């Protein structure tokens, strides 16, 4: 009985060892076809855009010379504040000041922080100096709805740089000059500036282009005209600035 089982086992091994070449070739052919089909499917997915981005590629922003001023601001830590309304601009001022104060806990100086505030849309006029507010305060106030809380009239100066208002204004006493001395920069939206120039021109009978040029020539200290505030906010983040919505 044992000899019989041994003989059957040897016969089975012999059959497996000497499997006909045709069967082995058929198996290898099927294996090769499967691998080829997989590769073709992968290439097809790549050509239709369905394949995932290779792991060794990394998105990099495109930098533009027009925004190089953002990199010239000294500072190890970068922060940008975006404002579209008068109160938003006012709120951005103490927030920016707190960014400097908080960094002092780390033993850092003002020069270690790079801060930009973008006045755009209806906060844009706070990028204009006192002369422009004195000259065009009425049409500016009618457009953005900002009035002097003491007089209830159109402001005759940039009130976020005037002391004595305390909690009457959103900046709660933090003045533009204080931040300018600490190094804060401002990016003033030219699209919105042109819109205000048009409003002023209609109110005064002036020329929109001439008034636009006048406004751009009379920005607050440390201010930079930018093509569009919304674009500048994006470009600042491309250059490593953290974003805060005021």
C-alpha cells in the first residue's frame, strides 16, 4: 500500500514537471497580455487627464515683478490684512498692532514682522491722505457711507489718523502713523480708486483721469498703488504672507 501511494505521488510530480511547453507558453502569454492591458489603461488615463499628478511634482506660484515690493519689506514673519469696508479697515489697525505686540513676547523687534494692509472696495479712501479728504470728503462719504461720528458730517481728514475718537471709531485709538512707524505697508486698489475718481468727477464736474492721478499722487505714507486689491491679496499669499480678513 505504501509503495502504491509513493508511485502515484511520483507520477503526479512527473506530470507537473513535464507539463507540455504549449500550456506553459499559453500561461505566460496571458500574463504578458494582462500587464500590457494595465499599462495601456494607465497611459489612456494620463492622456485624458484622469491620472493623478506624479508625487515628485510640486505646484509653485508664478511671481511678477510688479509685486516685488512685497519682498522688500523686512521681516521673518509675514501677515496681510484685507479690508473692503470702512469699519473693516479700522479693525485691521489694532489687529496689526497686536501682531507686533504679540511678537515682542518672542523677543522679536518691529523689523522682524512684515505687515501689509490692503484698503480696497469701500475702504480704499483710507489710503488717501488728509488733503484728499479735505478736498473730496463729501463725495467720498456719500459713496461709502462713512461719516465723522462727532459731527455726523462728511470727514475733512483721514479720521483713522486722528486722535481723540477712542471707541467712537473701529480703530479704537490705533492710528495710521503709529503703524507706519512700526513698518506697516499699504496696498491701495487702483480699480476702486478709479471708481471713486469717477464719483468725485460727477460731483465736482472734474475729469476722472485727472482726479484718479491726483488721488494716486496723494496716498498715505508707506502706500503702494496695486492694480486690483483682490489680486494683490492673492499675490501676497503667493509670497508667503498669512491672510487675515478684517
